[in-house]
C-alpha cells in the first residue's frame, strides 16, 4: 500500500523520506514490511499520502497493525518492569536508611535485626557500685490481704564504654549487669551494634592482656560534650 500510493503521487523514496524526516533506507524497510513506522509517523504519512489512517493500516493486511500493537504491548511491559525495579530500589534505599538511622541513634531494636552487623565481644569497666534508683512499688503480704507502697532500690542500666579490640574501637553501650562486687567490676559484653545480647561479669585478671589497657581500670562516665556515643567513622553507615 505504501509503495503503491507513493508511486501514484510520483514521489521517490528520497522525496517522501525527506518529508517524513527519516532516511531513505528506513522508508525502504517500511515498504518491504521489514519494519514499521510509529503512530506519530503514520499520522504524517496519512496526511502526505492523502490516505485515511484506517485504510493505511489495513492496506497490507494486519502485519502493520500487529507490529504496532506488539510495540505498544512491549512498551507497557517494559514500563511495568521499570516500575517494579524502581520500587525495589526505593525499598532497598529505605531499608538501608532505617538501618543507618539505627546505627546513628543507637536504636537497639533496629541493630538487633540488622543483618549486616556481626556479634562482637568487648570488655568494659563498671562503676564502683551498681547504679540504683528508688522506685515506688506495691508490696503484698504473704497472706495476700495487706498491701502497702514502699520505696525500693532497683538496679539501673550501666552506661559504659565497651572496647571491642586492642586498637581502640568500641562504643558506649547501656546494659544491665545485676549486682557485682569490687573484684568483678569488669564485664564481657556480647553485642550487635547497640543491642546487647549477653553480659558476663569478670575480674581484671580474666581480661586478655591485649585488652586490659583499652578496657581500663577506672570507670569513666559518659560525657556527651566530649565524644559521640558511637566511635565509628561513618555514623550513618549500616554495615559497621
């Protein structure tokens, strides 16, 4: 249909190609059904050749229609794939952002489920006495009848620097220790980022020689103005 109408108008392939702003080779492929124009070009062809668009589409059977329909379906398919891939990348970015926030804010619940963090074992020196706080609690007598409120001292979390290796790496962590004596003022701490999974009280003699200097002998309280809680180079990097 395309070749026939072009010849009826006494146009060469080059003349028609110039009007459509395509190459002569492209037009030749259209005429030989090796490729097909897009919908925008078909509209221009319809105008130049003075042939209704529906006739132009059906003139050579359904080959052109099928090809254009397939192109449209392919574009829709690629668009869906692109949306799926984009959504996956966005979810990964948000996931890594949450993990990074967990590291920067020392959120133990986020660090606990961070798959990129490994369990580390470090040593910490503890305060001379267990931190305690008076809290009101209801006490029930053994007979279960009489109740009264009393102030009871309850152990609090220790805020201590946990040294993870002999080179000074580590972080300030909060964890419960229970009661301890002056001879066992050190702790072996198993932690995953800021999440502390286990604490074991030890004496200074039980600390490996390479770690004793980094662990220290005297407890130093955390000073927010002196240092950050996480002594890592990249605070928002979720893999540390």
